[in-house]
């Protein structure tokens, strides 16, 4: 019961209401066959509302405000929800008569699952000319307007610049013994995802994992956030996995951190929007997704949440020019991720 | 309300079979519980009925309505199946009031506002939450949230009510209260209900019929009392709380009663569900709560195990006594306040000291089971 109460409290606290002048009903309207954002907006105004479910929607508040400034009259309701709770919520909505949410904003591994369940509507963003097709799911079941960069962050008061590793091999070296923080690699999450992507790209191999454990002797924390906090406080020198957005927010608060990507691979994680089939506000949902690929949307994503837009010539988030040009690692697919997780469970 | 007919339903996850050609019929208005440990297939079976899983073969009929038929290419969506479902996680919307949560299925079905108000009122009165209609889920207790979920499930007047471990996140007292509430509401509505649980108290307290699943198959079904008193296999016996298991030799057997030998040549008389072959081996199970311990002079006696108390432990109100005859060990749980558990002259404080020679018998309803052969049970 405690867990449930906590969940409900968190969900209420994280709910956002933006541009609160909508008048949507809970009965689903029909998606129009629009080829432009203007056509979508006309239909979306009648709906007046979008509901978005995702793990960190609270971080996107400023982005959604930018959308609302361009397209007034559409209320955006968000819920911070993910994993099994999101699964249960969507199943509950299906049984209760249809989706309450219009969009899910999640990683590609989850969109694959939801597509298999038949949850997702086919939609290709309008006015997204030039978008690489690798950022669109099969039959337009999802689309990826931005990527989140995961690399390492170190404490500048603890580690000098010449001690900072620049390759995966150096990360597993005994020179860093006891200085690296990592979230437990055994538990599904971004850390095993990063390692799976590096393994798939052959930036590391199983021997690297053995060496990392035996030589670098990392300190293991329950989560990526806990690991990074240990680096912020100086308890550890470097965090194996840090999100660029999180790093930037820490720096804004005065944390003595620098961000460094290994030359032979940094993980760019796709963050996808998927339209739920039968959601009550299909046109408003399609408008928001399309806007994310517009110049204004791409700029807003970079500015407010430090993600990397997927459109050609998308502006970089602040400070990203210092990261260099590491090899881009991508999610290797569910099967490779699962086998990596199994391997990591035998090692740690 | 509706009946359910399931034929030959099967489903695998990778190489693991989770539903192994399951067949099942549920009568209109019947309350059944699917009982079993994690991974036995009970939730997959429920979710297949709901349309949240797609089996690889077989069929599911709700009354005359084929909601899934692999050969006919039918697989209706959860929404089309017109059922109510309660989830373990409640799955409420935190940003909607209690009233709005319960009204949701009716709004989606485009029911008129006046009818929505009347039906939500009726549902919330039924779960005693009309006074909380403007509250938000986050301000309610776990039990209240589950009652909101129950009201939301019944408000569209579904033909079938599905409940997926709805009480597992509640504490013991609340659980017993909600169990009574669910049964009352189901009987009030006359709804057909399928309830998934791994908790035998839920199953015993709610169901007209309990179905025990193992490895994707229904291995036993019947009235709760029949399943709990006379399990047909060692798996079911262990799952429903039997905790003494012995290898045994069948000495003699009729259709309803058998003599078996366990441990150091001790013989017990037992009830059986069918004749066993004399000389065959079987496994016997007896509930520790249904073991009677008596002082004894050590001479062999038919129908009881004569052994020595080798250990004692206090477990809350109970005392757990372990008795050995040198080969077999029997665990007995007795409550010292109830002197009849320790009969024949009585022990000091109703507790035999370690080293005491005692006779151990199964009380009536103690059970013997065979995992691979016909089951037997005590008639002691």
C-alpha cells in the first residue's frame, strides 16, 4: 500500500497543465488527413488538449510552453510515469473504454513493445522534410525528434585534465581504481544500455567488463543519479554514465563537473514520441509531434533540455561543441540488450 | 452477465509455454479463482480473456460471443469485449477526481451526462465512497483507491468482472475487509467473475470454484474446501499449505481407505480417492496443524507414528514440535491454550519436553497425496 500511495503522490506532483484553456471531451475525435501543421492546428483547436505520458515529462515543461506560445488554445497535460506502471495504466485505459493519453514519450525499446501490442497509430510528422528514416518507426509507429547523450562526467576538483580517460580502454585501467562511480550494471536501465551499445559497436568486449571490474574496481550505486551525486560531492572522481542534460543542470547549480565522451563511442539514446491509437485528441497529438521536428521545436529541445535534435542542421545544446566528435553508439536492439544484461549479471 | 467457454488455449513466451492447451467453462454468475505461484500461467489466462494478451491458438467465448478464435481469425480488443477489470496497481488517473475516474468508461461510451451522474452515484454508493467523489486518488488510502477501481470496473455494467491480484498491495486487515466487499458486490451484481491470486485465503474466501494452475495447466479444480482438504498432487498440497511430506509404501488399499507404511515401519490408515496398488510407493502429506501429539510408552501402535520430540520452537501463539522416529520427521504446530491438541493426560503447559516419546496421528482432514499416482488422504 505504501508503494501505491507514493506512486499516486508522485504522479499528482509531476502533473503539468500548460495553456489551460482546453475543452476536450474524453470521447475520441478522428484524425484528419493533414499535410501541413496549419491544417493540423485547425483540427487540434477543436480538441483543445493533449495528454502525454513519459518518464520525465516535468523536464519538458518549458518546451511545451514554447509549443503553446506558437499554438495557443491547446492544453498539455503530462504524467511522469514509466515501466510497469505505464504498462498497467495503458492496459487499464484500454479495458475502461480506450486510451486517456494521446502520446507516449519514451525510449525506442518501449515503443517496440507497444507497437507489438497494437497500441500505436501510424503517423509521419508533417513538415519534417529531410528527417533520416532511421528516426521513424515501422509504418510510422513512432518518431524520434531528439536524442539524449550519455557519456561520462568527472569532478574537476578531484581529477586533473591529464588524468581524464578518453577511450573505453582507459576507463578500465587500474589508474582509476576506486575512482569510478557506476549504477549497478545488473539492473535494467541506462547503464546496461550504454554497455550493450558499446559491446555491439565493439568499443568494448567481455574482457573489458572483466578488467573494468577487477582493475578499475568501480563503486556501485543503486542508480545513475546516486552515482553522479557521488561524483558531484567528490566521493568518486568520475561517473561512468551521465546524461548530458543532467550534467548541464548540475553545472547550472554550481557542481564542479566536466563532461567527457570517449573518442571510441558515446551513447545517443533515441527519445521517441508515439501516437496512441484511439486517443481522444489525435490531431493535437500529431501537431505537437510535428512541431518537435520544426526549427522552433528543435531549438526549444536543445535550449531547455539539452537534447540533440535529429533534424539536419538542428542546433546543438549549449556547450555541446566542446564534446568533440565521438563515435555515435546506438541502442543495439532488444535481443542484444537482453544478452548483455544477462552477461553483466554473471559479472557483478 | 455471461458464461465463459475456453477451448484449447495455448501461448508461449519464447521457449516457455505459459498456457498449455487450457480448457475451461465458467457458469453465468459464477465466481472462480485462478490460484497458483508466479509463472504458472494464471495471469496470462486472465489477460487473454481480457484481450490484453494474444494467445497462439484456441478460442474464448463470452456467452455466444467469440472474442478470440484463432482459427476464425477473431481477436476482439479489450474495449470490444465489454468487461470490467481491476488491476493490482489500481491504474487510476491521479489528475482526475474519484467521480471522474469512475465516470471515464461511460464518457468514452458517450453515455448522457444525466445517466453518467446516476450510474456513477450508484457505483460509488455501492463501494461507500460517494462522500469522497470530489477527492483525488492521491488523498485516499490504498483500500479506498481499490474501491474506486472496483467502482470504475462495474460502472459500465460489464458482462464479466476480471480481477488481477487486486488485494496484493493491501495490508492483512484491509485485505480481509476488501475480500468481503468484493464478494458482496459480485453477489449484488450477479456478475460472472474471474479472480487471479497466489493467496489461498483470497481463493477460499471468495470463490465458488478454485482452479489451481501449474506450468500453464489446470491441475485441480473444485470447491475451495475440496481443493484445500483433498489436494490431488504434491504440488497442490504444498501450495495450499501442507507441510509434512513423506515417502510411503502402500500396504493395502480399498477404494476409499488404505493402510500405508512410513518411516520406521509405522503404519497409518488413510482415505484414498481411488484404489492404490499394494506394494507401490507414494508420497504422503499432512498439515502440521492437523497433527495430534499424545504421550506414549514407546510400543508400536497401528495408525500412529511413535517417535521422540527432537525440537520445539515458539512461533507466535503456536508451538512447533518436531518428532522423529529415527527415519521420518513430523512437524506439528499446536496452540498451547488448546489442550485437546495434546491429549492423554496432558503435558505440562501442554508442551512435551524434548526427548519425550510421543504418538503422532493425523487428525481428520489431514491429507496424504501422491504426486504421480492416485491421491490418498487420512481419515484419522
